C-alpha cells in the first residue's frame, strides 16, 4: 500500500515536507472547531540534497529532519510525508460497487498492470472509492494512486532517521487541496469556483487548479526563486550563500529593486500567465476566479499586486494560519514569514483530523 494514503487515522501526525531547499515540520491540534499550531520548524538543506524533487543525499536530508524536529519541540512521533505529483500515477477506474473492500483490493491489484507502466513489485499503490460511476450499472469510480517504491522509501528513511514513524504517505496535490479549505474563506467574491494555486519553490513551480474545492489539473515546470538568487550573484559578484542571505535580509545596492527584483517579478508574472495558458488549452476552462500564490517566492514585495494588475485576476498570497491560534512554542513572526511555503506541510498535518 502507498502507506495508507487514503485511510483514516486517530493519532496526531507531524507534517514533514521535504522540498528542494529545506525540510519543514508542522504539528496541528484541533479543538472546538479551531486549529492550533502546536509546533513548527524549518531547516535548510545543503545544496543538491534534493534534485528535481528526488532525494540524492539521504544522510543530509535525514539530518535536516532531525534538526527541524529538535527545534520544533513537537510531541507527535508519527509522521505524514508527501511525494510530488510528477512521481505519482493516478487513474480513475470503474469497479463493481457491490464488492467488499478486500475483494475490491484483490481485483484492483490483479488488474493494476493495465494502468501502471512499471513492474508491480517496484510500485506502492493505494485506492479510494470516489462515488457512483456515470456509467451506472452499480459501478463506482475508484481513484488509483501508484508511485515507485524507491521514491516513497527514501522519504520514509529520511523521517525515520529522526526516529519518526511514517504512517501516511500523501501526494502534494492532495495536500494543497486539503489546505485550500483554510484559504477559501479569505477569498473575496460571491462565486469563487475555479482557483489557481501556483506554488513557486526554489527550482520548481507547481500549478494546481481547483474547481469547487477539488483538484482538476496539476502541472510542474522548472522555474523558481533560485533564479533570483542567481541574478543577484551575477549582478553583484556574490557567492550563492551570500546572495540567498541578501535576498532575504536586504542590504543590496540601491539599484537592486529596478535592475534585479522588478525584472524577476515580471518573469514570475509571465510564468503564472504561461502556466494558466497551458491549463486553458487542455481544459474546457477559459479563466479562473482567483489566483493564490504560494511557495517562498510568493512573499516577494508587491508580487501579488503585479500579478493581479497584469492578469486582471484577484490574487492572494497564501497563509493557511490566519485563523489559527499558536502554542507558546511557535515563533509567530517566523511562521508568518514562512506561511506561503507551508501548504504541503499544513495539508499533511491536517491528515490527523480526516
């Protein structure tokens, strides 16, 4: 099984998000209809520890998870991790709705090689009944999700290096969809049905389009905040570490805004526009009602305003913690600063309350 991707659970879970540049850990509780952030920490990864969303340095990633766990002072010992959508094959298949779970599981696995282009012994998979099929005849639609076992195991190993027990493996797009319920109340407008969430990480941008709260389209493209770091390096002759620090903390020459930051903002707007065009060309949709910017790059000053002005679509910077309380262990300023990059971690932590 894909670590019980769709199954329910009772114990509190730590959301452990392993991205290309950092490990983020988040623990939530839920009381009286309201979430509270119990613990949070982010720990940077050495360069090239994760390349194109695949772990390439197991020990470095495991150490980062261990440091983040120590800093967070989280109490939960069970963890949920996520794999990138590009690493997962999902398929809707029709099955006889009268089958018991065990019989359906047996039949799905017996027929899985029809849908999965890898040897089944190399694959982790799970499934969930979505509801009655439009074909009728007592058939139901079943969502099948499959991923190479190695991809899952290397991420599990990183969490287990920190003495965590991985009990759930999710898909990043599903995490974003789950977190959207926290973002939806922040959107202005009477009829917001189709929302584009663009998560701009360090090297990869992921567009996830939701219609009526359900994910209908996901696409990843090589583009991210690292480009701005490289622009700073070229312009001012700085090393990568110095440039990354200056990008966050400031202190760059006066021409930084006009010569480096503004061209990068324009490049981001162009990337958002291009990603949406791919979506429009492959679907029946011609527009979206809202754009939500996520990922570390989303925090760039005035970026959301520029996207909204150029594309003519209301735009918001993601912050799933707006209506949450915080425990005394959590640094409110740090959490607020990192909030746009925590959609995956938040969606994972929310698995505790499915």
